[in-house]
C-alpha cells in the first residue's frame, strides 16, 4: 500500500506548512502529494509550486473540479505540469454538487452526472493521446460546439504541445454506486471521500469490473496523539461541514454516503442542525464511531493495529491528511 500526502485546499490564505510537509513526505518515501480546490485556492497552482520544490514525489489533484474548466483546459493544465515535473502528474477529477456548480461556477449541474463525467474524461483522454483533433458528439462536452447559440465556425483541433505521456493517470472522485462502477471502467483510479476498512463490502459490486491495475486511493485523517477523543475533533469538524454544509437538505451526496454506510439517522440530524445554523451542535452530533472508523487517530500502537485493516482490503494508496511531520514519519515507519 503506497502512502500519499493530501494537503487539501487553503483556508484564508496559503498554509506555510504545506511545502514543508510535502518535502518531508518526499524524504520519507511517500509516493504522492495531492492538492484540492473548493471555492478559493485552485488545485493546479499550488501543485506547481510544490513540483518546483520537489524532485521525485508524484503530484496529484485531489480533486480538481470539472465545472471549473472545460475538459480541454484541464488537459492543458495536466500536460503542462507533467512536462514541467518530469512525468509526475496525476489528474484527480470530481464533479462536485449542485450547490457549488451552480452557486460558485454559475453553470447548470448536469441532469445526467454519469454522462457528463464520461464525456469529460473522454475529451481529456483524447487531448493526452494526441492521435487526432478532439471530436465528440456529446450532450455536455461537444467538440466542436454545435449549440444553437454558436457561430458554426468551430473546427476540431489537436493540441500544439505534444503531451509527455498519453497514459497520464486519471482518477475520479465518486460516491454513488453507479458512479463508482463507471469510475472502475473509465479511470485509472478512484478517490473515495470516506473509506471504512470494516465496510469494504459496500463497494464490492461497484468495483467488480475494476482491472487489476485499478488504484483505490481514499483520503484519511491521521494524527499520532494520546487522547483519541480529542484527536477525533478535527475529523468531526470536517464531517459536520461536508455532511451539513456541502449540499442542500434534499440533495447532499456526502450525507447520502454516510447514510449508506449505516449512519442515516445521524446524517440527517447533522444536516438539520447545520442548516438551522447550529453548527457546533452539528459537529457534536457526528458519532465518534463513524469519525474513528474512517481515520487513523491515537497512539502509535493503536494506529499500527488499525493500519492492518486498511492494508487487508482493496486500498492501494492511502492519502494521508496529517497535521505534523511526526505523524507522517510514524506512518512511513509502520507501512515499511
């Protein structure tokens, strides 16, 4: 099982620890480092900065949002950074949800998310292969554009720059069973948001068609600490925000996922509290058991024991959100 470092996205400004953590992860033999975006900092600029200050570690977007860019623009970012980093780029993509797509990007959320995702990946793959001009008779990502408000002058184009790798790895963030199953068919890897090593049967059917080379790379909060309850607080804060705030009361993919994992009553309570403005109560309503099973928190011995269950399942890459170099070192030692 490979280890990766998941840095996420910025808060009010750049986190001065991120570059230090990325360089420490590289020195410890971590396989990859991943950046993200929500509605603030973007994923590619921060990753390029890290690329310039490292030499070996893989570079992933975990995730870049599809609504933020046309698929050709995303492919341009990926092929550019792949060249500049000497072939270290991995492209992680996610569709996000209606609240972000329509509220931040000002675009309609696709009525058929699976089709939109499939078309997006198709265009990206065409750019990276550079076998000919990009063409797609698509519902969401037609190339050239043929809509009624177009000029009709568009023509298929092939990237001027030759991509370094036609097989640059593409990962997808997916939560619903059908979306995960499609990911196993069209992508090189999957970026689960919440992963419980004790509930792998939840994904057995969705991953049935995954090839042997398919990578499963969940993100996990890790912290070496004496007090498990205190160590779980950042996990609960994250879950409270995602389950309560990253969606609508009637359409929240994160809450639906928590419900499918056996915590439906708690998920709906968190949603209700958060939407009522009772955010602290929403965080306290996150069950410790749920926060604990999707993270690696506690003394070294406890983490060592629990890490075995992560290695026993289909996980190929453990993308660690760790607050300090000490936790990174402990995980590297335990995973060696």
